[in-house]
C-alpha cells in the first residue's frame, strides 16, 4: 500500500482539462438537483403539510387524502432505493420513448431524488411554523394558498435553511452515481483517466481531494449565508456550524 | 329584516364528545361594543372562533347581514375579510416588518394598489402609535407594540366587526394600558367590536353590552350596569365576586 505523491501531483496537472470538465458537470448536477429538488420538495411538502380544513368539500378532502397517499408513495420509493438504481432504471426505461441523453436524464433523476428528501425537510419546516400564522392569514380573508406563499413558506424555508443547504453538499457527492448512465461528471472522468493510465490509487486520491475542496467551499458559503440570516434574528445570536458528516 | 350585522342562532360546537357551546343565540348590531366575560374554559374563545369560521359550528346558523354563511350564502374568505380578529398571541407575520404586516392582506385580498395600501396602513399605524416603527421586524417588538400593530393590521382591512380574543392577557402588566387605550379609542370612534376580556374595568367603562358565559351557554347579558351592579344569575354573582376579591387583593398588595 503506497501512494506515489509526485505522480499524483503530475497526473492532476496533466489531466486537469478532463478533471475540470468533470468538476463543471458535477457542479451543474449539484445546482440543478438542489434547485429543482427544492421546488419539487416545496410542492410535495406543502401537499403533505396542508391541514384538512373543515370547510373543505368532500371532493377536496378526498383530493387531499389522495395527494398525501401518492406523495408518501413517491417519498418512500425514492428515499428507499439507491439513486444509482433509480438512474439506471429510469434512464433505460424511458430511453426508447424520450430518446434522451444521459445529461438530461441525469438532471431529471437527481431532481426527483432530491425532491423526495426536500419534501420531508420542507414538510417539517411548514409544520413547525406556528399555527397562529395561518389563522391570522385566514382571519383576514386570505386563502390557504395565499397564506402558504406569502407567510408560511418564507418562514419554513428560513427555518430549514441548514437542511436545505445540506442537500447541495450531498448532491455534490452523490452526483457521482450518475456515472452509471455515463454522465461525464467528476467520478466518471476520474475513472477514465485512471483506466487509461492504469494508475488507480493516485488518480482516485486526486479525485477525493477535489471533492473535498468542493464540499468545503460550499459548506463555508452556506455557513456564511446562514450567519447572515441569523443576524436579522433576535433569538439566535450564535452562528450554527455545519457538520461535515452529511 | 333585522338590523344585526351578525346573528348567531342555536349554535353548537363539540370537540370530540365534549360539547363546548350549547345552543348559543346572539346578535350584534352596528356600533355595539360587546364584552364577553366568564371563567376560563367556558367557551368564549370557541364562540369567537366560530364567528370568524376558524372553527366550524356543528349546528345552528350564522347570518351576516341576513346572509347565511354556513350554507354557502357567502364565500368564507369574503366573509372573514369583513370580520377581523385580534388574537391573544398577536400572530403578527414573523417574516414581515410592521408596515408589511398591515399591507399584505390589503394587497392580496382587497387587491388595493401598493400606494393605497401603504397609505391606509400608515394611517392605522399612526392611530395606534406605531408609525415610528414601520420598517422594524415584527419579531423585535414588545408585546404591547405587537398587539397594537395587530390591531392596525386588522383595521387596515376595513372590517365591519372586529373580534378581540383576550387581547391583553399575554402582555406584561405595564403594557396592558397602551393596548386598552387604543381599544377605547376605537370604541369611541364607533367601531363594532366583540371583546373577550378579563379586564373588568374595561368591560364596565367601554362596552355597550356585557355577556357572561358559563359552561358553554350565555348565562346572562345586559348593559354593564345591569350585569356588574345588578346581576341576576347566581353564577354571575359568584364570578364577579371572585374577580372583585382578586382585584382588591391586588390593590392591598400594592
Ligand atoms: N381545538 C380544541 N380541541 C379540543 N378541545 C378544545 C379545543 N379548543 C377548546 N377546547 C375546549 O373547549 C372548552 C372551551 O374552551 P375555550 O373556548 O378556549 O374557553 P375560554 O376561551 O372561555 O377559556 C375548553 O374545555 C377547552 O379545553
Ligand atoms: Mg380563551
């Protein structure tokens, strides 16, 4: 067991264009997955958090129940299976119909996968907003929908920001599973370089370092935003430091 | 045709197997200031919440200008716009500053222009003495300030009736006065109000009618003089004497 440090360094420089391409794809996947996953999660989380209103008609009540059931099923499936399997299965399943390329398929899959996690984060965030906020909205004639958009969501998002941001870090790492459908993200590129040079240890070491730099910078950025948000808040004066374990 | 703004008939409400309101009949006319008093758990909040449809009565009717609102005479959201509510815990929008708390509903529900909404909000914030705090986050206000903003927010919607559910109960004693003063001003200006309160002096001085609730029924109602000075129901007497004792005890302590 040993690493040739100088080879690790020179291979990094020599193959940098390929690494760099992989980095860009990985970052794109992390951002697309987190942004669209967030939007999906907001909708799904809201469907799951909307309370049964006694004023609802039987039809609306039935619709809400169905919505909860179907979203629960979605979350169960996508959190309960590896994203790598989801990617392989969905990509090949729909390829004859959609004739899509791996990148498009990958964007869709990482978004749907992240959406399942975001849905649970945002559902709990929505439910943690004081019920009086919704009542105040209703008491002045706002609809449930308006109350959600203007009052509940902003508070839910702020309260769950650490967990939401964490998904960005998770996606930086987990996008590597997209190599299974030949998306040219960082790990896929690394494997190609390693394979063509027959030097696995040094190339994967380089790759790990690049991932570590990406996650560290992202974590620092998220901490900065978080602290800025907390500064406006009276209760919490101390910054929360993010765990790197995610 | 009655002159009532709101008319409640045979209202019943249960939570599970516990019936909290038994057959309530009650109406309010324009310009009335009604105080609802009674011991805790007697159903005062539930009655108020039923009137605003935050709770849905199990049976009975609520009529608003002779329109039945429980059986689809009027959309619940449209009705609620006309019946404002001030909560014990203020419930100011935590993500908005003072001005925006008063603007949001006007913009989204009444569809007022931004300029008009701001103008009206400022007017009411002025009235409650909060115009120096327009851009302050609502979470950074004291309890008394929060409640005054909550009142301005409700007024900004031009309600025909304003409901208050123990508006001073969550306040530190030194802040009760500033909120009661605002409410006195509103009463004087002719606003129709229903106030659930433990402030007996306020009920005595300000209301045109006092309702005493006991165990889910209206046990007695009348002018402040009738209810406070000549109560007929023994339960009213008992409740008032208990109150008198506690205020006297407080006074001797001071
Ligand atoms: N959402 C609820 N679920 C179950 N019980 C409730 C609920 N709201 C009120 N109650 C019960 O109804 C009774 C009347 O409560 P409330 O109207 O709040 O009384 P008050 O405002 O006069 O103190 C109490 O026994 C209370 O426990
Ligand atoms: Mg109460």
